[in-house]
C-alpha cells in the first residue's frame, strides 16, 4: 500500500493563508469588515492619508486589485477619497470617521485568530516561524522584481 505524499511547502502555505482569510472574514463580518481590507485599514489608521499607488506598493497588492478593493471599501463607507493636493491626477484615501471605532475590535478579533493559529507553539517557535516567513517573502519579492 502506498502512503500519501507530503504536501509541498507552497501547498501548506496556501492552505494556511486560505484558512486565515476564511476565519478572518468570519471574525470581522460582525464589524462590517473583511480580511482582505486589513492591510489597507492598518496603513490608514491614525489619520494617515495615502494614494492608491502608495497603498498598492505598501501592501504588495497589484494596482487593479487595489482599485477594486478601494471601490468596495468606499461603497461600504469605510474610506473617503479626496483630491490629492500634490498631484491632481490622483486622490488621497483616508479612513471614514465611522470606521475608526471598529479598528480596536478588529485588532482584538485578529489577535485571537493569530493566537489560535499558533496554539501549542513555543515563543521561540513563533519567532522562528515569523523569521522564516519574512525570509520566504523577501525571496519571493526579490524573484518577482528580477523577472519584471
């Protein structure tokens, strides 16, 4: 009888990312938020104003995907767009005043999700995992930049 082969590293990372997104969506839904919005919300907290390009660059989200995400967030009343005083061709994006109160609750929900994800890990294992994932992402970013 043949044993099942071990999933590849990419498959394991993809499975974890999908589970985090699924559970993150479930945790944030009562707040009217989605997991995909978290990077944008985090960058805009504390009154920060950024352009779509700056948000795309900072999050690693492609421009067309960022445009769609921001359009949905604006429709849902989470962000505001205003003319960019530095560049008439673009707009600055800020959090809507109604969104800010939800950020602390969202942060708590995501901290609980993070704790569940690493339950049973030692502090040293968590640090190692973080360091390895940072290196993995740096490698992938470098490879992406080289092929562009």
